[in-house]
């Protein structure tokens, strides 16, 4: 079961990474972000694309033997909790208009982080 949890998280990151590389503007559009030029598109490709695919690869290896990759799973879980925490702190300044995308991804991050902790 732990391998399935880790593999599912890997697929999520892989999907995000591939989408960011293929359609960077499409990835950030639900957040109301427009990418004005090549520098902006390349930033999304790097941060969401390259990072997402790297994390997917790390989790893909960890899915083969989660117990042997406890540290890696902890690191990704902490990163996901950090992203969710950033959303909470941003809530002090800004108030999202609707559940999707901000709160949807908040719960995805919290849930995936918690599942990775359980899987390790």
C-alpha cells in the first residue's frame, strides 16, 4: 500500500511537471496569472516543470522501496506542508474568492504530505 501512495504522489508531480513544460500559461491560468513573455514562461517551466519532474523521479524511485527512502519521503512531505503553509500565511493578506484553485491545492498539499508521512 505504501508503494501505491508514493507512486500516486509521483504521478501527480509528473503530471504537473509535464503540463508546466508543455503549456506553462495553462498551468498558472486558474490562479489568474498571465505569462507576459518568455522569461515568465521559462520561470514556470523551471519551477513547476523541472522541479516537478525531478520530484516525480525521486518519488518514483522511493515507490520501489518506501522504507529505504524515508528521508526523501520526509523531505517531499515537508516541502508540501511548506507550500500549504505559504497558502495559509498568504490568507492573512489576501482572501481567495473561491475554493478552486487555492484551497483545492491547499488540501491536495496537506493530504499528499500526510500520506507521504504515513508511507515512510
